[in-house]
C-alpha cells in the first residue's frame, strides 16, 4: 500500500509540474518566425584624417526574423531585412569635387573648387547571424541577450546635400544640378560586415505569440566607402585617401510566433 501510495504521489507531482510548465508561457519550439522593424541612428567613424562625421543620420529597416532553438535558453537567430541608412561627412582637408548628371539625354559635368560636406544614403539587404541567450520566463516576460555578425549587401548608394565652394573666393552653396543627388555606387563597396550585439525582452501575448522589444548596436569591421574616390581629390590633383565605416544603433520592435 505504501509503495502504491508513493507511486501515486510521484505521478500526481509529475502531472502537476507538467501542467504548471505548460501553462506558464509558450511551449518550446525548434523553429520560430517573426516580423521585425529596427529604427535607429547612424554615424560615420573615420580611420584616416581629412574628414569627420558631419552629424547623426538615421537607420530604418524591416523584414523577416527566424530562430532555430538549440535549447530553451539558446537559439540561432537570423533573417532578411531591407534597410535604408544615412550618414554625413565633413571634409577638413581642402578637396575638390567633380560631378556629372544627365539632362535631355546628354551627359553634363562640372567641378567644384572645394567640397565642404555631403550626405550619403545607402539601401541594403541585411542578413544577421546571432546567438541568442534567453533567461527563464518571469511572468509574461523573457529577457534575452544576443551577439553575432551582420552582412549588409549594398544595393544602392546616393550622395546628396553637397555643400561646396564652386570657385575660389565665392560663397558657400549647395549643388542643385540633378536635384542635388548623385550616384555614389562607384565609391561604395558592395559588402559591409559588422559585429552586432544587444539585449531586450519578449512579452508573451498568447500561446506562442510574443511581442519583441530590444536594442542592438551594429559596429562594422569593414569600410563602407572605397579607399579612394574618382570624383573627390585634393585641389592640387593628389588622391584623397579615406577609411570610412558606418555604424548604427537601433531599437528592435517586432512580433514572434
């Protein structure tokens, strides 16, 4: 009788524990999908003298998120995001700018005596690969930290707001030809690689659906702009060398299934 009673007690405790675990939050799933948006701020860092970051730009991205769970506490996270990131450069060395545009089917060109600053706009396809570490669920909340890398495939680059001195002794002006926008694909690298890390929280709404809120820093280990530009050079004709990296810090807002 004692053995039967002990057996029944063990079974009862096991069922109770299982019920509590099953009702405390989302069930463990190997595969999780979601949608994510990442608004944030961006800025350049320079590895060579002659230029500096002009001001904060913005980063905005959105796309699909995927997680493969290794355990309840660890997952591999990836996805595909489509992003737009801006940044500004001010030139501390005396450099000039050659620029061209198309009007009425004819290619026209001009030259500015001195380039003071310009803004860049980059569009890219971003593929992150991260290790995500989740803490035990507390109430409806699961806190996490993550670390990994990001590959940005640059699909389009544009230079705008080109502040110049067109001729020596003339006042500052902004180039207006071609609506002030010029193709910058030739001076932008196809690939940007970066380390990313961040933290956040998942708020379980119902079943396996959770709201995601976090912050992530994206610090590059490759230059985004080419080391030399065919259109920017010293006014004496010498090549202008640069090492320009684009950084961004962004919120992560999304929903996980």
